[in-house]
C-alpha cells in the first residue's frame, strides 16, 4: 500500500472525466492545473477523445504516453468501479473520487462504495473520497480541486483536513485570500472510503511545511486511534478542530452529507481536551484562531489587559475572559505611573484602560502608543486586546504597528469597529502587518484563551 507522502507528492496526474465543455468540472480542473503552475504532467481522459485548453484528451489511461501517479475521477458513481480497475491495471498510486452519489444516498450508492473499497485494498491504491474536492499541495502546485486559484495555491504553513466536498475548496480559497494565512497541504476526506482523519492528521504532523493544523470533521471512525494520533500531533503543533453534527438534527444531516455516524458530543469534547485538541464553536472562531497562532507568539501566562474606547465592549469581553479561565492583569506601579501621563482619571487607568476622554486631549497616536508600550513592558501583562474604531483611516495605526513589532514577546489582538469601508481598510492594513483583527473583542478573547490553553500544554505552569 502506498503512503500518503507518495500520493501528495504526485507529479503526473490524469483527470478522468475531462469534458470538452470548458465549463464542466473536468475541463475546469485541467485549466486550473495549467494556470496555477503545477510542476508535473497532466492528461485528460475522455472516451470520445478530442482536445480542451490545448491538451489532448485520451480515450483511456493506457493511451497516455507517460505513467500516471494520481487520478482525479469526475464521473458518475456507476462508472467509478470500472475506472478504478483500469487505474489498478496501469499502476496508478492514488485516486481522488470527486463524484457524489455513494453511501450518503442509500443502498445502491453504498454498494458502489464497497466495490471501491475492495478495489483499492486489493490493488494497494490510496483513495480520497468519494464526495470530495480532493487534495492540495502548495509546494508543488498539485490540486484536484477545480475551484482552486493562484492565491489558494500560494505556499503557506496551515495544513487543513475537511470531511466535506466543496466546503474544503471554498474554505481553502477563502483562507488563501488572507495575507499570511496560506495553505501548506489540504486533504478532503469526503466519505472516507480509505484515507481517514487519523491518517491525514498523521501526515500533517510529519509534514515540515505545516506549522498549524485545522480540521473540519463530521464523525471520527476510530476514536481511540484518532485520540492517540491527536495527542502526538498536539505536542508538536496546534490542532484546531471544528465539528459538524453536534446536535441530533445536525447528526441526521451528516448521514446524508458524508454518510457519517453520530458521536456523543459531550464524550468527544472531553476526550479532545485530554488529547490537547482545541475545539472551535464555529467557522469564524476557527479562522480567527488560525490567525492568532499564525501571527502572534504564545502567551506566557493568563493575565489579559484591555484597552478600549467602549466600556460596554470591555465589560462583555471581561465576562468572556473569566468564563474562559483567564485573569485580568494587575498593572505594576511603574505602569500605572506611565498610564497617568495620558490618562488623567485614575479609574480609567486601571484594567480595562479607557481611552476617553483623554484621547481628545492628547490625540490618538500619543495616547494609544504610550498605553500600548507601557502594557507590553509590564511583566504582569501576558496579552492585550485592543478595542478600537475605524474612523481616522489607517495612518493612526502605523505607530501602533511599530510599537508591537518592537515588542514581539506578547500577543496583541485588535478589535476594530466602525464604518464598513473604513473598517475593511483598517483590518486589511493590520492583516498586511500580520496583526490579528476581529470585528468584536469577544472573539479576540476566545482566540487568546485557545492560545493560552495550548501554551499551557506545551509548558505546564
């Protein structure tokens, strides 16, 4: 049986079901591989032959004049077993079965899926899917997703596993649109006829390009094995997991999505915590946490400081911090003296530090940089959530970026709110400088809590 390393490093790909219609998925995948700089050879397979995008379409795998390592199948479910048999005869190492219509649809689809499983095992081929967009290796430009683009394939350090079809392609494309959130490897599992979450996580654990692992799962086939793999993985890099199908209604939906079986969520949650896996509540939290780990250092403690223009937002954030097991930082006497230079009212120089009305006296730059510098140099502060507004454009944030870059030892997370256009410009600016920014500060607090939980696992207090 071939290893995932061999499959993920494939250099010669066949697209089985490559249409002569440029708007069909098979033709679109050939175009993606042409346009995004895949470093290997590509061939399309269509029983009628022809050409598309300047490439010949071969009538069978046997006609292709070079050996094929990986095949992407975009054909009807009933045609898949025969195509896999041909793959086995010609020495293909791995396949990505993009087609839907297998175990998630009923008895007939389940029969096709069992045929697939039998063929893969007898031939020693590896299989992703069915019902998946497949795999991505940004180091070589490899992808079996016709939804991919150049930004999605820009090399990064986040490895991602998703038990889904098009979701993995859409999510990876979305991540690729962020500055600094590039993908290393992406593995779509679909119905998991062969490659499952445990093997995918093992692969990403060993992958040198991958520094952070994100996962979306709907079930876990072998819980004991996965927890063992996850425990080993989380000792080497953060493992961030979002699970679909937590509720009875959601679990019923997963059965028709990827033929997944329900898992007791309370039991699973406890086991994941013991294994060091960071559990996410939604996609926003998943992406926000990836951003925190990617851009900021791990906190050395659990004492968090708030700088705010809004008392209400600070109060709600403090509630989340306490609920998350964090503590409010107590400022040293030296820090209090420094804060008093720009904050006249003593009660507003405590934690949270309230910018108003003193910001109207000293100006945004002087007030915020003095405060930020003082907190970053206070050993009793382990991280900062800066609650600000997008009113003055991006220029006032440049001095803050400079202060943060000169004090790289602590995480600083921003929450910026305001006019939509100004907000987007401000968040884009911070993102460009690899400073995490969130719409509301409660999310920044949750991200800090996840980072602290992981840091505690790495270095027990």
